[in-house]
C-alpha cells in the first residue's frame, strides 16, 4: 500500500481515517495494499497493499484501504510448513514475550461467538487462515454483525464525552468486525474462488449498512464534538486531539449531517459504489486469467530468458500439460505480471508482443467482463455523493482528508511533467536510433509493443548488463530477505526472526516472522506471501494490517496488543532446484512493501486509532515504502544481498556500478507514465462530466497528449483495468505516489547529507527516522513529522536529482 511519492507501491499519504471513519474504513477495507502499491483495511480502501494492496473499495471517501498497492510502473505485480493441524500452543500478541496463551475472552483477538464449528467465531490469537472456508463466511460475518450492532446500540445509549466512555469502547467494537472481515477479504485476494466471491457479495450489503450507521451515528458524533468543546480539550495530547478532529471531519464526509431523503440517497450510493468496485476488481482478475496462449514452437518465444521459459512451462504443467519442460515446452503465456513483462521486454517475435500487449491493454473492456459501464456508474455516483456533501466534485471530497489540495496536487504534477518531458522525448529518440543501428525492421515505426523490447536492448548495450541472465542469479529470495533484515537491524535496531509454525497460513509458501527490539522482546509480527499464483491470487504487491497496536485491546490491561501485518508480492516462484530468482525490480518491490510494514510494526502509539499506518494522510503513506527502495542502490546494502545462488559469489563491483549508472535510464519516460495516471485520475474526478459529450476514453486520449510521447492506440482501454482508482483507495489520489516520492527522496537525502559511508552517522539518522517517521503514525500531522525528522519542510530537488532530471552536485 509505492507514491508522492510512493508508488500502488503501491506512494502517497500519511493520513488515515479518524475514528468513526477510521473505523468505517477499518471495516470497509477489502483488499488492496500499501503497496508498491502499497496494498491498509482500517484505512483507506486497500490499501494500499497501505494492501496495505488488499483492495479496499474505492466506492466512497471513507472506504479507506488498509493495503497499499504497487504503482503501475512496477514490473513485479512473486519455506514451507504443514499447517494441517491447528496449533495447541500459541504466541502471545502482548508485549511481554513468547508464551502460551489460553483461549479466554481476554485473548487479543477475541472471538465474538462461542461456536467451535466456525473458525471465524472462535477465539484466536492469529487469524485461522488455514481453516476458513467459503461456507463459514455468511454465518460468521452475520454473527459478528449482530454482536457489533448490539454493542453499538448499547454504546449509543450510554455514551459520554469521555475517552473511556466513547473512544475506548468504540475501538473495541470496530476491532471485532475489522479483524474478521479483514481475514475474509484477505483470503479473497490470495485464494479467490467463485464460492468465496458469492459469500462476500451476499453479506457485503449488510456490512456496509452497519458501517453507514456507525459513520452516521449522531450520539457518537455529538460526544466527539462535546469533547472538543470541553474544558479538558487543552489537556488532551496531540494524538487524541487528532483522533477527535479527524473523526468530526470524517463523520461529516460519512453523511452524519444529512437528513431524511438525502441520507437515504447517500446510503444507497455507498452501497452501490461498494458493489461496483468489487465487481470491477473481479472483472479485471477474471479477464487477466482468461488469456492463455499455448506455444509449442520455441521459435515463437525466441529471446525469452531461461527463467521465463521455466515459468511458462510450469504454467503449462498446472494447466494439464504434465510433460512440459522449459527446454521443450509446451509453454503458456499469460497476462500475469512476470509472464507479461518478460514477453514485452525479451520476445523477439514482434507479432507475439503485439498480441500480448493488445490483450493486456484491453482487459475487462468487452463482453460480460466489460468495465466501461461500471466506470461510468462509479464516476456518476461519486459526483452525486460529492454534491450531497456540498462539494463541487469528488476530488474535493478526497482531498478533504489529505495533505494536498486539488490545486497543489495539480501544481506538483505540472512541475514534474515539465521537468520530465524533454528527457522522455530524448528517451524515445535514443531507442529509435539504437533500433536503426540494429537494422530493426520496425525502426521507423516503433510503437507501444516495441518500446520495452528495444529499451531493454539499449539498456543492455549501454550498460553492458542483462538483468534476466546476469542479475537474477545474484538475487535469490532467501539472500535478499537476509540482507533486508540486516539493513533493518542496522538502521532501526531491530531483530527479525523466523516464527514459522506459530501462526496458521493460507499457503505453504507463506512465511511468518517476529520483529524484536534490541533486548529480544517482541514488537510485532508479519506474514510474507512472495510468489505469483495467477489462478487464485490478485496481481500487484501490497502490505496490509492484520491487527494494529492497541492499549485498549491488550490482554492484561498493562501492556499493549502488538501489531501484525502481511506483505504480499507476485514475483517469480522457485522452479525445479532453483530458488526464487528475482529481477532487480522485484527486489525493489520487496523493499517497498517492507517499508510500509515497518511503519505499521514500529509504531510507538498505543492509541489504536492512530497507531502505525492508521490516521496517516493518504498522500504521505508512501513515504517509508519509497524511502526503503533507495537502499537498493546503496553499495554496501546491495552487495550484502547480491550473492550468487550457486557459488555464493558477491555481485562483482563493476556490475554494481552499472546498476547505479542505469538507475536514471529512461527516468523521464517512467516519470511521465506515473504523471499520466495521476493527471487522468484527477481529471476524471474534477472536470469530467459523466454522461456528457466526452467519454472516459476521450478524456484518456486528451490527457495523453500532454503526458505521452507516443499517442495511445485508439482502442486503448487501460481505464478498464485501472483498479487503483476504481477498486482501490486511490480515487482522486493517485497523485499521492509522486507527492510521497518528494517526501521519501528528501528523507533519504538526510542520509546522503550525513554520509552514506559513515556508519555512525547512518545509524544515528536511522534511529531518528524510526523515532519520527516510523514511530509517530497518524498521531501527528505528516508535515510536522517530516520537519521533526528533516529539520525543514520537504523539497522536490532530491527527487529530481535522484532521477537525473536536475543537474545538481550530489
């Protein structure tokens, strides 16, 4: 859940939903990810993956995803225990330590109903991911809804404008549903099936109805208002004041001030937006899965690296071609990211590249999976919702709880566009010139399905480096994770240890880890699901929360409940005797999602509603994720993880220098790509008139004239797969990737200023980053947090310098 930059990397915001809304969002979270993305469920619609990229519904302003997804430029849109038996011993979520814990009503993730036949309704410390089946969803969710509604009834009758009589019980109520609903929606993201979809679709309206009631509760709203107006207000700490202030704003955005017919209309819109967003995402997934190209002649896929051939053969085996091998085939090409990207970058067969490109670009744009009318309805309903709330357009609603305003966001995008344009023009000229030198038949007519192929050939020639064949062997997943954990220890003073077997998992490849402080005491836990599974797992990469840090939800009343997160990627899985060998982009993606997870796991806030990634403005949430990506270009860090999987040899120094030199390769083009997505998003949510003379595709073509060097194809239907804004948390918020990128680049420049070769200075700066950016969560305004870390307000100069778009001495 990455944006301003982070990317969905999943890139953008630090602010999250305040109480009722935080709560609403917590509940409405679906599956998105903070994401390179991401991916956050309690927060904005999914997140991503903060998936947090689980995808939260983008259907409403207060459907914050708790997961944060990867940005769309990311190329990586992918250990084993038998968990067939439930654990009899457990790991405590309290801050004390590892321990056995009895299943009592005081368990940190308490069950709502004593029904041993339904894993959703039994007491658990870690969610029973291995036991939940589609048939458990309807009765389980309905039982939780019934209890939550009963407790809400009681709270509304007894509420007082006191923290312990309002916020504490409210957090407990919301947590019950958010944890169970989060579990179910996470499984939908990683183990999708028709039965699970149907069950979720049936109970979702009932859940949304309760969420709307919660968000529009006047007794709770009035109690928050009374706290703000009381004589005790000056005595509240900053975090509690933010909770109250944000909650009052969010309550208004949830329709608390609407009466009678207008409230009924608002609620119908919310229900329909939720349904449409879910359908949009399902159509994208189904359309992606629908495309399969069987190849029997290796000449058709000449140029594909060994890893891609292995993956294609592995896919063929899974589809019934039992004797498929990487050497002899048959092979199956799909639109899943590892397969799609490999074809576009390496297949010499131009007609194959065209076929795959056109199929990808037109996903979910025809037949029963056509998202066109869904998009039109979503935009129409969002505008109606904005008007009901007294705003001119939906972008104003979105910005009401962000750092930026519409004008400021557009101003930043335009500045970056101008800085990127000439560089992008030169990028294309360089590719054209190179292809001519190689006597390419298409040299005088390069188009979309040629650019990735020839840019990769140019990069190999210019920097004498082949990512697939030369780099992959040095980036095995185990070594990358070891190096990432070593970096986290150095910067933030934490230890990360395997805890496999202590928590149920949803797939045999999922790992479970414990994060400890320097004294060995647990701080948090996280799951890691690394590999692509096209038949059941949604694309992208995201981070999401499982539970948050919380004083109120601690076991014994003296400690806190520790946070738990999950990171999900879609990288190339192991093949044969080889471990998962990663592209450099996939390495960046893992670092990105881990940045999201760190902010969730290293929070020091005990107020659950602003702990970790909760309560952070959406356009600041990508700061830590994009910040972590910078370390992939740090010499000691990269050479620490880049070990040949067979020989153990460290990546040669000259290859590292080539990677560093290639960092800004086509930076202008990549920047423009993100700016196109962000500009199109804002245009659709500000000036576009649904049902007017201009179609959504006309808007896309118009915006592309200013943000694409090569005009899009007339049949371009990219919007039908733009899940970030139509099924995620980035509606009128995709600009956040660039907004947060400014913050993250400037934050990393603090380490550059201190001296990257000065270990003492790096450690000191890392600790300061932990105690500010990672620790303060949503309890303090993100600009104030940044200034506390950096000593000044952010500057775009480091971002432009890092991207080679500004000539400034390092």
